[in-house]
């Protein structure tokens, strides 16, 4: 029992299963399908070009770099929308509202249907990968882009899985979490302790220790506060 993984209990009632805010619409499904298609086209172009040139090492290394940087980028993005802006912020408002409310009710995320959870990231992925697919045929570029943006697009699903009991997850997901390939429940639990200013990275969590030990996000918060007078939300939640 000493190693049991525990996340804070929800402080509010869980959403109803027929709540429209957690259900997938056809537009959500369309965006997720389109995002997946864009990423798969990019990955296919990398594989085909690598096979044609008989050069595999470059694209494979680019994919590894994409995976590593996806976790880092997810941390910066998570930190930003956790701490700055609100529901009225243009374009990012819905995600900001969802992430900031997530601290009060961590388990609410697990009620969201798949496409509902991913459609906003899938839409952004579509607009970024589409021109790359049209304009570029370099296998290294596509090796990086397909893995980097594929991981970022699914980062919110990895985040959701980190809130689910292991017996509710597919065995492969549990194995990847235990191996550190995907964000684990144990590691992400540290983020859900006031003032919610640690372990922001949500793809694999690979960068969390480095970013927290070196207080990278705290340094950015002090810089923004000093230069622009903008206080992060975490400074106001120390006694939440």
C-alpha cells in the first residue's frame, strides 16, 4: 500500500454523462480525424522518403527529438494556460477555463469523451501540419513534425489517462506509463497539490524533474511579474 497512487478527490459532483460540455460532437470528431490524417500523412511521407533514399537514421532521430520536445512544449503550454488568461482570452479561452477549473475537480477530465477532449489540439495540429505536408518532402522534417505534433495532439489524452485508475486503462497504456513513455499517475499527482506549480509536462513527464529542480517556470513568472506586472495564478493559490 505504500506505493499506492492517489490523486486528490474531486471537490464537486462529477458531470452528468449526458452533459453536452463533455460529449463529442460531429465537429469534434471531424477535427480529430483531420488532425490524425495530417499526422499520418506526414509520418508516411517520412517513411516513404527514407525508404527511397535508404537513409533511416536521420528520420528516426528526428522522431525521437520530436517526442522529447513534445513533453517540454506541453509543459510550457500547460504552465501558461494554468497561470495566465481566463475564459474570455481569444482562441485559448475554453482551454484556459478547462485547465484552471481542472484543479478544483481533477476527476472531471475523465468524464470527457475522446474527441471532445482532443478536438482543440487536433484543430491546431491540422493547421500546422497541412502546409508542411504540401510544401515539404524532407523525411527528417516529417519525422520530427509527425511525432512532435502527434504527441502534442494526444497530450490531453495522456493527461486524462494519468487520472484514471489502472484497472480502467488498457494494459498497453499501463505498461507505457510504468515504463515512463507516457505520463504516470504517480508523477502527475504532484501537480495536483497547491499551489499547482510543479510537474507541468504531460506527454511523458520526462522534463518535469529538470524544470522543477531548476525552477524554470518560477523564473519566468518572476520575469513576467517584474517586467509587466502580471502575477501567475499559482501565486494566488498557495493556500487554495
